[in-house]
């Protein structure tokens, strides 16, 4: 009787494919951001604002991950950039293989920044690398200030935490300071940017963060 | 070379265990509700209000599902009812086996209603039966009105949709009518209750729904 470690195998195979994706992105000097967060946290709104703000400085592409529907891709499509829709048909996260399958639909030669919107889920996407340079997460204030304690893996894996919907703060019993403190306890190296995609406040530090990471990648030895 | 259908097997094994759980609950005439929703949608707040409202009429127990932490169980514990905490340590949903393991810690003889709070996740919990009579989902208005289209399985599997945080409606660009219409398109048999756990509005129809289901279960042939 042989015990087959299925989960470990799946994650190991994924790790290898993600690394191959990353090598390809590095070769073409494309900065890749894996954007994760709960359903309705504001991932697509953040993408729209980021594209609007940076499209003169960077050539941007988007991969949209959804279980089904093309709603988010339709919202992004009006910006006239490279975009690929992945429908997972049930799967609760993107993985390396799905990204690899999307690559033939992108012209990497012409891209500086590829933003991948993962499936709305605060749990599973954090476990699967896709070939990204950075994982970035977005948490909206109505989700509550106990989330870093309850869903720590995503906070640990992410380089940036965007705290969205701060315009709703007056109407919620939620403390932005507690979100920050609990997040730093889980991951002291997090860059935290409080923002509102609705009022557009607080977004400049996020745009600057992307531009700095892009510059670093251009200057890195390939 | 034999192809092993891993996912199907897992779901089939789970189905069998969930059925055994359900037979045990039926034998003891315990109404079991599997409460699902995104992180921060308001599951624990709803539990607290439901316990407060119904504890004189029904003997209530709670199983709290969390990846880690006991925060929610501590919130419920002050009501002096039977409560079991399940920590999944990474798993993004509860399954039949986890509930079976929790059963020795509950006195089913003394329970009328068992409410199971699933892990905060709009995707995976919908795939796994645990032995419940009904799946109930809670969606909060800040999550947006496109969620039935993007995460249809949970809307299809649920008997009740609670639309929470309607007190925030004036500050959001979200239509409660669109949530209702899109939800009915995915599942025409849904009972939909717009509520606010913060202002306590709209909760009576939900309490009535539970009492009616409890009465039905008591009157059913066992």
C-alpha cells in the first residue's frame, strides 16, 4: 500500500510551471503582479484606476481570472490594452498552468506590466504561484479588522496590502489601525496603502510602488 | 496506466460521510443549517442575532469553522450554548468528515437547531455537503451586485440568500434589485431576505423561516 501525497504533488508541479512562467516574464522584462482578494474587495476597480494612471508610462496587459462570466474583462477591455480572460469553471484560484495556457494570447515583447486578477477568494489563491514577481492583496474595510488573524496566509504571502473603501469608515465599526497592526504582526514587511477606489484617495503611493518595482526589474541583471 | 479521478473520489467519499451525518441529525430531530459567505459578509453577527432572538424557543448549538483562530467561537461562547470550534489549518471549507469529528463534542439529544458557520469563502464551501438540511448564504452589499453571475454555484446550492449591510446602501453604487434579479436568474427558488445585522432591520422573516423549517422537521416522518 503506497500513500500518494496528492496535495504535495500538485503544489510541486505548480511550482515548477510557475517558475517556467517567471523565467519567460523575466526574459521579456515584464513585471508581473498577482492581485488577490475577497469577492467584491475592489480588484477590478483598482485595475481600472491603475491602468488609467499608468498607461502613458507603461505598456500594461491584464489577465482576468473568473470562475465564469466575462464581466471583469469587459470592464477592462474598454482601455484598449492587451487582455486575456481565463474562466476556471469551478476552480477557486488561478495556477501556473492556467497562466501558461494564456501566454500565447499575449505579446510579451510589447508589455512592461502584466496584472493578473485572481479569482475572488481570500484563501486558496495564496497557495498557488503563477510566475508573478509580487503578490498584492486588497482587503476592503467592510470585511472587518479581524481578517489578518483569520486568513493569515494571504497576508504572509503578499508584498502589498491595499486597504480599500476607506470612504466607508465612518459607517463601519471597523478600525483601520487594527487592520494595520494585525497585518504587520502576521507580516512585518508588508507595504500598506489605505485607499478608496470610489473617491480615488490614497492611490499615488500604490502607483509609485509599481513604478519603483518596474525600474528595479529593468535594472536587474537578466 | 490507470487514470485516478481524484477530485470525483473526494467528493463521493464526502457525500457518503455527509449522508451519515444527516441520518444522525434526523434521528435526533436536529435542524442543521450550513451558513456560508465571503470573509466579512456578516456570518458571525448573524449567528449572534439569531441566537439572541431564538434561544427561548429553540435549543441552539453552533459549530464554528475557521482556518485558524478562535475569534468567532469566543464571540458565540458568551451566549452559553453548545459550541465546537473546528480549525481547518489551511483548508478553505468544511467537509463531512470534519463535522463527523465534531459530533462527539455535541449533545444532540439536547439540540433543536445546529448552525454551522463555514470558512469565509464564496467558492469552495458550496461544493461540500456536511450533513445539513439547508445551505444558507449571506452576501453583503459592499461585495457588489454582480456576484450571482460570477459565483453562481453558491447561489444555486443555497435555499436562502441573506443580503446583509443594507444600511450601507446609500453610500454604495450597488443595486439591491439587481442582486435579487441576478440571484433569481441563477436560482428561482431562493428565499431572499435583505437585512442589516448592524441596525437589526429585516431579521424577522429570517427568524420565521428557521422556525417554520424546524416545525416541518419535527412533523416529518423519521
